[in-house]
C-alpha cells in the first residue's frame, strides 16, 4: 500500500471554462487554490474565470466595446479579450520609458497619470493590480476619467483585510524608492523578475476609497461555482461604474 505525502492535495473537476469556452478538467495539486486551480486547456486560474463571467453578465456585447486592460496576463481571460475584442488596448508600466510609447506590443501607462483621452473606454480591466499601486486614489480617479459615461472598471484584487480597515503597506520615500511600512511583500510581475511590491492590504471598505477618489459606485461580487472552476481564496470581482 502506497502512502501519500503529508501535504498531498488534489482537486480534479470537469466543467466549462469561461476563459476558453471549452469543456475541461480543472485541477490543483496545492491547497492554495487561488493561484493553483488551473484550467488544463488555457491555464486560467479561478479569479480570471470569475472576472470573465462578470464581464459577460454585465457587458455581453464586450467584443464590440473599447477596452483597456492594464498589466494583462498572456493567457486565460486576457488572451480571450485580446483575441475577440477588436478595440482592445493593453498597457504595461515601464517606469524609465516615455509615457504613451508603444513597447513590445503594450502602451506604456502609469495608472496614476495616464496619457489616454477623457471618456475613451467602455471598460477598464485590471487583474490583481490595485494592490501594487502606490497612489491608488490617483489611479481610481484616472480610470474614471478615461471611462465613458456608463462604462465600468471591472477588476480583481485580494481583499485580504475583509471586514478590517484597509491598510497602506508601502509608500515612496524622498528618492522615489519603495518604502515598506510593514513586512515587505512582493507578488509576481510578468515584466519584472523582481516582482511587484504590495502597497495596499485592501478590505471591503475599498468601495468607500473608490467612491471618495473617483465618484464611482462599486459592487463586490463573490462566486463559488465548481462548474466554472471558481473556488478559491479572495475570489471577489469588483465592478465600479461611471454614471456620468
């Protein structure tokens, strides 16, 4: 009789992946589902699939809309948006490059100080970006500025503080270097091997921060649906709408 390792873990479910529209197997060999519960076809993870379901529910005509995605993935929902939306714009932030310049297929954009015109996008998409922005108030205001009336910022961000107040985790020092106020924390960054510093530990009160910064009202949507491979920690999708 074979003995399994103490930390052995397996989730293996058949379902429909919203990111690739295929009947697939969702699989994880790690108990931290948020980063490891993969679609075996497109390798999307739960937050990507939840995001895509929200986009399709609220904006079923998304293929005809003008979309800006900041810091997109190279797979899953980002790839779907890029493939099927003819007016899709992808941006990354290269700190030492000219703002608005095209670099490796991306427009160089600092979310806090964008070069895009007012009222130019129907949707702005970010996936786990807003916990890395140094001045999120400026970013939310800029996102609202670039949205058309009736448009929305649809995004994921780990709401790690839940019902506790949001905490600022890092700031810039006098030399514009990151200065952690608490234990240094980094997440993966597709264009920087050093990773992205975590600047915010958001709670559910993020809706108040967004309202104060941008005037937008925000809905927090929680899903748990194994048919779509959506089960994980911090799985909320947020929808901030620009009314006028």
